[in-house]
C-alpha cells in the first residue's frame, strides 16, 4: 500500500468511529431493557406521589389553602359548596383591612355553624383530614366572614337610615348583602379591642357572627392571631370563578383617615407624657 493510500485510510478511521457511535446511540433497546424501564417507573411512582403530596401540603401550610363553604352565611358572595383559595402570606406584608373576607380558626371559642359527626375509625379520620387539608370537605372549626371593624374601631348599628357605622362613618353594604337582608336586625355598639376584629357574614339573617358572641371574651370580636388568611378567589365550581375584592365603601377617605390616625394618636398620647417627664427632670437638674 502506498503512503498516499495509508494516509487516506488513517483519515477515514475517525469518520468510521463516529458512525459507529451514532449507530450505537440509535440502536433500539433490547426487550429485557424495556421491561426494566417499565419496572423502574412503577417503582418510582409511589415516590413521585409522596413528593407531590408533600409539596402540596407544604404549599397548603404556608402559602395558599383551599377551603370548602358549608353554609349560607356568606351568600350571595359565597354559596354553599363553593371552594375558595385563601392567601396565607398576605398578612405578613400588610395589615388586615376592613372589607377583607377572612378565614379564621374558632377552636375553643365559637361553636360551629356546620356540625360534623366524629369519624368512626382511624382510616375515616385520615381521609377526613386529607379532605379538609385540600378543601374537599369543610373544616368544622374554621369560619369565613367579612371584616367590618379592626382594633380600635367603634362599630355601631344602626344610624337613622339603618346603616352600620364605623367610627361614625356609615358603610354602604348593598353590593354584598344578601338580597332582602338588612345590615342587622340586632342593635350593637362596640369598640373593637386592640389586635381583634369585628366580623360579620354577608347573609346577615342566618349568620352566626360577632353579633352572636357579644357575651364571649372579646365581646364577639376575634383575635387577629386566629386568622388563617384572606379568601381572594372562588375556584369551584368553574362557572362561579371570580375574585373576592374589597367593596368600594371601605375605601372611603373618612375611614382611611380614621384607620391611619389611630396609631398616630396613640403615638402622640404616649409621647406627650414622656416629653413632660423629661422636661421636669431637666428643670430639677
């Protein structure tokens, strides 16, 4: 073989090697390999399910949770059997506002509007827990109401036109009250304690809300710390998909000014005595 043909042969070897590699990469797997892959999938499936459930529970615990609506207390804003999503992070970035629809825990305080029988066995109890966690069935001790007054507010019913007033400012509730309901058939005149909320259902004639618990500690108000989050969207049934917004009446400038002035007035109230004491000590020196 001439040196020229030897050079051509040497030049062709990398090409042949490359072709062999490509051929190996496109070869069909043997029948046993296929069965092994199928077997590995079924082995991995339980792990995938467990990871998916763990992630879902993590999201439910800290970010967003679905809740089932079991009663008529929030009609027609929310209907029986609706499912809503609740934002559990929002109140880490802002305060609870008047008009918010909130879910809160009533453990060791309010009696449930919706009573459920105790599970008969451990398995039933487990599936009930899972169903409650994912909003498939209602939580017996969880409530959903609209915030009417926050800590420091003077909430009263009713003025000469039958309207609820907050710090003397009437709120127009026609946009969310159940048709035919009045703002309240019961008289009340309360000042909401600090770090508590006055809450009411939109279907006032059937809602067991703050008005029904005026004899309890807090005078019917609920602790801010018991709030789970803000309901912000209806997700089921699909034909009722909608956001849950704060009604315009709670954006009245008078309410906003009053809400913002409470901490300011409290700050001045604490600052003035301190200044006077400091001035007196300075004079003595």
